[in-house]
C-alpha cells in the first residue's frame, strides 16, 4: 500500500511491504530558488549594460567637452601670443625710433659744434689778421716825437 503526502517543499511516499516493513521515500520538489537567482542575475546584467551605455555616452560628451576646452585654450593662447608679439614689436619699434631720434639729435649737436668751431676759428683768424694789420701799421708809422720842434 502506498500513501503520498504532498508538501510544497517535498513529497513523502510511504510504502508498506508485504512482509510488514514500511519504506519511506522522500522526493524533493524542484526548487524555484534557481529561477529567482537567474532572474536577479539577469536584472543586474541589464542594469550593468545600461550603466555602461550611459557612461560611455557621458565619457564621449566629457571627451568632447575636454577637447573643446583644450581647443579654446589653444586659441586663446595663440591670440595672447599674437597680442604679446605685437606689443613687443611696437615697443621695439618705439625703442628704435627713440634711438634714431637720439642719434639724429647727437648728429645735430655734432654739426652745431662743428659749425661753432668753424665760426670760432674764423673769428680767431679774423682777429689775428686785424692784429697783424694793426701791428704792421704801427711798424710803418714813425713814433711820435715827444719833443716839440
């Protein structure tokens, strides 16, 4: 005779043998825990894939933003370099103009000094010539006599 007892977790089968002994056989019911675990793993995998896709898009956006920032910084640096170069060129031109003006002023002063030297030499020559003429005249004229005649 066989008696089946059903439980959610297991099935117990009791058999009475013709010799009077009883045999009990326990059949475990298939567990649904494996399906639950597989379902949780699938949900975690889906979430992980979604995160990687979103993260990759964010990384691409971040990379694009970084590249744009680097490009902007490069352009700003290039512009600043051009401005600095123009400023230095202007300063160099102004310094060259100042040096040229100083050189011209020095040349003017040298020319004025040479003209002054030439005028002084001319005046000295004229004075010497007058002195020489005066000396010649006094040598040609007899000395006045102091005695009355």
